[in-house]
């Protein structure tokens, strides 16, 4: 009993502390509105207003706003399928902004740009990935032994040719030369750019293999070049065939040197068909984008200079340098940097950082080590890892694998995350099952955070509530006032009749139809037909008979408000000044001194009738949803 009382007291203390942090400012229709929400909207309102409202003025407007929202809720607007679809769609989009640490992306963008300024000269050895954690550990140990051999004086190139599985080792003996940022995976690049000159990295793993890197030097990035080239291929040719190709490239070079058009020669002779179509022109490229021999010549040439024939691993080339440029400004580079971040492992770093913050927030504890020991014990007891172990032991286990926010998660949840038919020894099975904890915990805790975000995060809560209430306000105002007035034809007519004096004109208006014709002969033909037609079929028959040769417009304008009305009605001429329809006359109607009915002043009447409905609605709202305001809490509002 004492323990229960103590827990109750603790919970009560937490609630009181929260209430003290964010007290209730007002209550409308039984719904508490906290100080934080009011201050958020009050400050936002002040930032948007040219003339600042006093606090009392804003309180009155805020109360009316919340009363309208209460009325929308009372009428079930918040339960409509259309409302829920839009609201839930907004929430889904908005929550994404709260699932990442935005400072991480800013840091990564700046880091990427700074690395663009530097090239790193590297040696590389790669070993394959292991099939499991145990084998990867062994491979990394082997790489560490190779590292020790290099430190003791053994030749890197010889070791690379002996052990490295990197396909490039056959022609570079593990020496990459200068490499630029953005060429290799981020984890690999991170090691390359952070290892000091003259030192060898510790063995590390990427998704492509296990690696060892030695940094030989660093230099300023030379930027990019633009070139045209002519290439004759020599891959898979013997020495005699290569000699024939070399003679041909030298003939082409002599022709270019003697004035032949480089682009025409590239189109005619180059065996790089992709660039040949464009006169041998290649896109701008930087360091490590081309094979070493081609890159070296391209960067060493002066702008406009043509190289002598040279050989690469693909064949013989002649290069003409068109231009060069340094690295772009940060603003220019940012779009491509953002794209690169979005498509590699960095795309998850901002979310992962947020996840770590969330785990701390909810006091996440992982029982990985104890769970491994427990699994080994149970596996030995069972005899082996098999489907029976998964269904009879793991799926029924209450062993707590992790805790968060006072929630204890049992091992049984992992039964559906492992392959019951996999062939593991006991130690590997324990390792693979335990490895499922982190991904499962991350997903579980992130979802818990999302589900509780509206309660735990004031910024998110205020944004969501503002959008939700704004939707409700629009829908209920449309129903009660805007659309309500427009559709209430009887109400509009009655309001007009009761307030006819408000809508007197100071000038006569023309009310009727003006017909414009493409020529005088067409106008005369129309006039001749009019007496033969009935009033009900007049416009329809004329339209069918004369089609686009005439134009009929129903109009209501005072003098000075419309050029056509001024010309035809108030000046009495049929000349319109319109090249397409130069002749016009009154088909129907005439000048009236005052409105004949509500339709003649519908816009004004509708606006005034809306005001009338709004006033009546506000009066009703005050009676239905009286506001209870805590004056002491109101004093806490910060302008």
C-alpha cells in the first residue's frame, strides 16, 4: 500500500510540474487551452501585423477563433473523411521534419565542400566481407597483420598484389594516386581524408569489403577540365596489331597538326562512339574521373593545346583541351552535394543522430551482452539452432532484451525477425539473434516517439493544432457564413428587400445584352432576323445561325465602367473600335436608374448578408461556448 501511495505521489508530482510549466490559460467547451499554444499564436500574430494588437484585443479575437473551432467539432467536421484525409496527410508530412537532427545535414554539406578543395594520394588493400560478424572479425585481424608487415618495412605493392581483391590492383599495385572527394563511398572517404599523411589507417569495413588505406600526401584540388579526344582502341590486341593502331593514330595526329578540323576528325575516326557523335567532346571532369594517363595529359595541357598521341589501358588518344575551371562556390556546389548526401549512407545520419537523442530521452537500455549469454545457455540446453528452438524457446521467452520509457520488451518479439532454417553453430546463432535487437529497438522507439510527439514536443503540437484548427475554422465559416449566404437565395432576397435603400445607385446603369458582329453586313442580317424570333429562343437561335461571327454579352455597367457599354449605350454609336467585332448594338435591355432586384447588386448584398450571419453566429457562439479565462495565467504571457 505504501509503495502504491508513493508511486501515486510521484506521478502527481510530475503532473503538477508539467502543469506549472504549461498552465491552462482558458477553457472553452470543456477543452483546456494551454499558455504555450496561446503564446505561440500571439507571437506569430504580432510578427505578421503591421499595427500591433494589444493583448486584450488579441485575447478577444483568439476566444472567437476557438469558439468557432468548438462549433466545428460540435458539428462533427473533424470526423469527416475528407477532413481526416487532409489532416492526416499534413501530419505525415510534418512529422518528417521532427525525425532528423537538421544540424547534421548542415555539417555534412560543409564537410563535403571543404573536402572538394583537397585531393589525397592513397594506397589501398581490400579483403572480402565475411559471411557473419565472426568471420569479419577474423578478416579485420588479417588486415591488421598486413598493416604490421608494412610498418616493419615490407612493400605495399607486393602485399597488395598478393592479398587485395580490388580489381584495380592488377594495374596499380594498390596505388590509387590522388583521389578527389565524392568519388568513393562516404565511409571509405572519411578514413582517407582523416588519416594523417604518412600513416596507415586501422582496418575498417564498408558495404563493399574490408579495407586498409595509406595516405601518402595531399594537394589542392585542381578543379575541372573540358576536353575533346580521338581514341583508337587497343584492348585485347597483340603487339603487332597495336603497332598498326599506333601508326593510324600518328597519321590522324599529323593531319590535325597540319590544320585538319579536330571535331570532324573525331567524328570520322574516334572509336569512343559516345563522344565521337559530339566531335570527341567530353563533359567537364575532375580528378579520378578518368584513367590516370588520360587525366594526367588533360590537366597538364594549356587551354587550346592538342596533345601528342599517348596510350592508356584502353587505347591510343589525342586530346584537345578546351578549358579549365576551379572548384565551384559553396552555393553552386550545394545542389550536387545535397543529391550525393541523399543517395549514400549520409542520408540516414541525420535520422540516426535524432534516434540517439530519442533513445536518451526515453532512457533506452540494451541487454545485448546478457542476452547473448542467455541464448548460448538455452541453445546448449536445446542442443542446436533450428526451427524448434525459434518456436519453442525464443518465441516464448520473457527475457528482457531492452527497456525504454518504462516499457520492457521481451525476447519473444525477435522470433519473427530470424530465419528458423538458417544453419548456425551455437555461437553464431546467438550473435545473429542478438544482432536483431538494435534494428527492432530503433524502429519501436522511433514509432513510440512519433505517436507521442504531439504530447512531448510543443513546437510540433502547436504547428499541428494550428493547421487542424485552421481547417476547422475554414470549413465551419464556409458552412455558416460564406457559402451559407451565397446559397441562401431566399435570405438574400429578403435582406435586399429589407435594406433596399442601402443599394441605391448614384448613376444609371445599362442592364441587358450587347451583340457584337464581325462586319456591318452580319449585323444587318442579325437585325433582320430578330423580329422573326421569340424572346425565349432569341439568343440560342442567333448563336446557332451566326456562330463565331457574332458575340453576345450580358452586361450591367454604369457609364465609365465599360468601353463597349459607353460606346453603344451612352454615346449611341455602333462603332466599337474592336478589330475583330467592329459593329455592336443593344440586343435586349436598356438603362435603369436603380437596381431592379437582388441579382443587380448580388456581390454587395452577399457581402452584407455574410456580415449579418457572422454577427448572429458570434452571438450564438458566446452563449453556447462561454470562455473561462485564468487572469493570473494571462499575466504570464510574454509579448
